[in-house]
């Protein structure tokens, strides 16, 4: 834990996806709220079909939705801090790459995972 899923519309330019993931993992690790770097799991899920607004000319707007799932027990201040760290990391990594390509909205949600969560390591 944690699990971070990034959903990205096709009109958002991510020059180096792995660099974005590394910057997000580093931001989470640097927060001091996680025990081991290898606990942080991040992935990008590209969105093929999306709609922003209701008009055709609104489709030049793109978004990144980051969904962070963490174990229970962290208060609202910590969850807000994590959301802000991720927002800043995304903005810092992508702002230059966008260069007017699409208006970019960054959305971050931090959610506590279900109390029913099982994990098992295979191999070493």
C-alpha cells in the first residue's frame, strides 16, 4: 500500500510516462507516511473515450485523474497533504509538455481502502 491509479485523456501529452510515475512515487515516499518504497504501486490507465462538458469545442480540454488508495488511519490533514503533493508533482512534471496542446485539469482523490484487503508476496 498505497496504490495510485492515474487516468489520462488522450489529448494530454506525457512525454515520459515512467518519469511521471517515478516523480509521483518519490513525492509519496518523501511525505514520510509510508514504511517501504516498494509498497508504493503506481500505474497509468489511458482513457480512450471521454467527454468534457457537453459541447464539441469543450473536447480540447483534457484531464488527469489521480486516485490514491491508502490504508485506514490517516487523518484528513494527512490525506489533504498527500493530495496536494500529488497535484504539485503532476503539475511540475507536465506543465511544460502541454504547451497549449490542451487545457489540463488535474484531479486528485485520496481514499481509504476497504478494511478487507489481502496481500501476499510470491518469491523474493
